[in-house]
């Protein structure tokens, strides 16, 4: 009898397996495809490896004004892909070793839930006191009006499998995946159009962030259409609901993911697009838990791994889970980075709040790096930070600093007593904190 049977070895499943094993629990982990799940094999890591190459190629354009000459730079996408594949394989190998070193039994195969305490895989039945479903999500297949070949439409999985990049691409959706690919492809000098149904790019971000990214997209010649979607496709001609029509080589659909659920027998696990869970991630079936993308609470790798350690704690000794959706960091990679957490201005409409926006251009480090695009925006209520929205160099790391303050409940005044190294981008956090009291040293004096 295993203490926990875990289905899916993505960030949710493998993290839960290792933590449970660290606590001395006996664990069996089922994976039907690749250890590391979507994140390692089709998401976070492969895209970042390709983005890294795109970023380097873009950086070369800045070399001359930094006094460096490079003649006729070019790239070979097959070599870029090779490095990406090798990176993923290397991590997958060490991850598999890590899991087995913990004495966790890995079953390579599809798992089915036979009862609240039994899992079947490869014809073998495993008795488990608790079951964790960590089966993640997959991209939806879209069918548009009109006639076109199947390979004209790409999902986020398909685009990773291309051997050459399209010269001209249309991306449907401007969330993290859409914007990241827009930046990758523009980095490689490809023509990119982005179609977004909402009135701003990155609809989940604070409007000031979205508007800044719109300006940057315009400057980088990324075409975008807001408040519209694809109406129909005829061969390679896309027509939008606003009547605009254009030819394109491929369409990347970067919206809509649906959950992967294991087969179950004689039990009903309530779902409503995602698996329904309570605050301890327990499903409608007692003893069966669902964590990560599959519960739809927050479809990010770090949310999956955080839920994993919490649910194991709950299974071990009943410690209640406390996943705070308001303190989840969201990051969109590329140049400049975009990162945010907590409340946006539009969430605070009926609340008295303070706002501070510090421009990256005010930082010596940003000027020295010739990387002055962006800002750090903080929102506070009753001396506590309730939202942080950053565009600019090292935004992901800066956000993490702010998240520490938010998690520890630091007052904005206390946080300004911390000494920040000079010259760093972190100094911008101090400036933004001081700006909440009108005391930012390196911001323009407000005219009276
Ligand atoms: C292109 C892209 C880029 C992304 N970039 C980021 C990023 O930069 N940062 C970030 O935080 N998030 C990112 N994400 C999201 C992130 O990948 C997911 O939030 C994360 O992988 C969810 O983890 P999970 O463990 O819940 O599910 P998954 O990672 O999807 O893992 C689920 C696993 O379960 C297995 N499985 C499913 N059914 C069964 C079954 N019946 N039996 C056995 N095994 C089964 C699957 O094969 C899979 O390996 C990205 C996603 C995509 C698509």
C-alpha cells in the first residue's frame, strides 16, 4: 500500500512526490509522457531556451552603439533548436535521477483511477491511501470558419516542433504565451501580427503595463489588432471580425487550454471546465486531490509546485493549505521583462489607495546598461503594498523582492529602511516605495 499515488510528473506531481518522500511517505508517481510535464518539455524551459537565442540575436543590433562591431550576424535555427532540445533533455535526465534517488517508484504509463484508493497502470493495480491528480492541461484544437490546411494553424506545442520558423505569422491571443512568441519571432526578424479580443494587449495586466507594451510593440513594428478576433480563414487569408483581412504564413493559437483528466471508474469527480477543489485542493471525492493546471486556480508552474508542497503537508498532518492567489507572481519574459502581482488599479476602484510609478530611466544601472525602458509601479493601501507592476530590466527578480515584502506584511515605511546596493535595478524598488510618500530621490520634482 502506498501513502500517495500521484498521477502526472509535471511541476505539480514531481514536487509533491519529492516532498512526500522527504517526509518519509511511500509514493508512486505515474507519467504517461515525459517527466517534467508541460513546463519542462513543451512550455517554460524550451521557450526560454529559444527566447535566449532570439534575445542574443537582437542584442547584436545594439552592439555598434556600444562600441562593438560584428559583421553580418546570422543564425541557424536548427542549431538553436538543438541547444533547446539538449537543455530540456539534460534537465529531464537530472530530474528523473532526483526522483528515483528519493526512492519514489516511477511508473511509465497512463494511469486510471479505479477507486478512491486504487490506480491502474500498465495492467498493474496500485493501492494508495491518497491520490493526487496532477495531470495538467493541453492546448485546445481550434476550428475556424473557412477552408485551410490543418498545418496552417499551430498550437503552442506545434510551434516548438517546427524545424524552420515562418517568415510571417499571426498570433491569436496576447497572454504570456502569445507575447513571448511575438518577441521570439520578432527577435529573429520575422513579421508578426497579434490579434487580441480585449481592448488592450495582455488583458490580465494593469492597463498602464498593457499600454506601455503596446507602445513597445509599435516601436518594434509588431502589428496588433485589439477588440477583434479571427472571423474566417480561406487558404492563407485571415479575415478578422473587424473586417481587416491579410495573408499570413501560419496562425499560432495562443488561447485556450483544456485539462487532461485521468479515466475514472465508478466515481464522479466534479468538474466545471477544471476539476473543482476546496481550499485544501481536495476534490468532491474524499481522499482524491487535484493540484496544478488541472484545478485551474492559477495556471503557472510555480503555483503548481506551491500547491504540491501544501497538499502534501495537509495529507501528512492536516495542516490547512493557504494558497493566496493574490500573491502569485506573473512574468512575461523577453525584452523588456514584464512582471506583476496583486491588485491592478482597476481592482481598487472603490478603495483609497496610493500609487507610485518610478521610471527605469532614473536608475544609474539602467543608464549604464543602455536599458532604460519601463517602470516600477506600486499600489498601496493603509501603508501595505497591494500591487506591483513592472516593465523593464530584471523585472522578474524585482517583483520577487516586492513579493517578499508583501508576504511578510512589511509596511511601506519599514521597507524604505532597507539598504539597496548601488548601482542596481533594485534601487528602483526603493525609489518606487519612497514615491508612495512623494519622496523618491531620483524622480523629477513634482511641480507645485
Ligand atoms: C508555451 C508555454 C510556456 C509556458 N511558460 C511558463 C512560464 O514561463 N512560467 C510558468 O510558470 N508557467 C509557464 N507555462 C505554464 C506551465 O507549463 C504549467 O502551468 C505547468 O506545467 C503546470 O504544471 P502541472 O504539473 O499542473 O501540469 P503539467 O506540467 O501539464 O504536467 C502534467 C503531466 O501529467 C501527465 N499526465 C496527464 N494525464 C496522465 C495520465 N492519465 N497518466 C499519467 N500521466 C498523465 C502529462 O503527460 C504531464 O507530463 C507555460 C505553458 C506553455 C504551454
